C-alpha cells in the first residue's frame, strides 16, 4: 500500500476514534449548562430527554464514523477512486453548507461569532490533511488503471 494512502486511512480512523471517545465523554459527563437546563424540567421529561439524546447521539455518530471510515477504507484498501472523491465531497459539503446557509440568510457575522469551535476546526484541518494525502504523492499512482 502506498504510504500516502496508509497515512490517509489512519488519520481518518484516528479522527473517527476521537469522535466516538469525545461523544461518549460528553454523554457520560455532560457540560454544566446541559445539567442546569435539565434540572429545570420534570424528572420524567428529563429521563425522556436523556434517552432521546443518547439514541440520537449514538446513531448520528455511528453514521458519521461508518461513512468516513468506510469511504476511507474503500479508497485506501480497495483503490476505489470514487470513494476518495465521495469523501472529499462529504467533507466539503459538511463544512461549506452551514456557511452557505449563513450567507444566504445574511447571517455571516453571527455565524462566525456563534459557531467558532477550536476542536471542530482542528478536526476539519486534520480531515483536510488526510484528503491531501489521498490525492497527492504516491497515492495518485495507486488510482491509475
């Protein structure tokens, strides 16, 4: 396997592992704001909210992990060129769509102030770096027929 594809795959796998661990951490140890908000609702409603949050969080994280790791695996190990392009498209759309919506609705300053997140920006930069490895160097030759 070309070294660039190996780096690409393992970066994506490490990011997916981080997603799983960080989601589990937040669900086990919720932020103070969430605890305070839940304290204001009845016990029955609190339990229902907690169950729904677990369900939604687990399903959405699982989908994200399967999509990213699955496409990376197909690109790296099965040399499926469409998979690396699909992963690039998913990455671009997932990062560009919120900004495009903010532009469309004229809320760019509010969007930039409200949705700054250093951890998310680092993860996006690492995914971009992984995609650079998927499209450069010795990875390019791996997809030529």
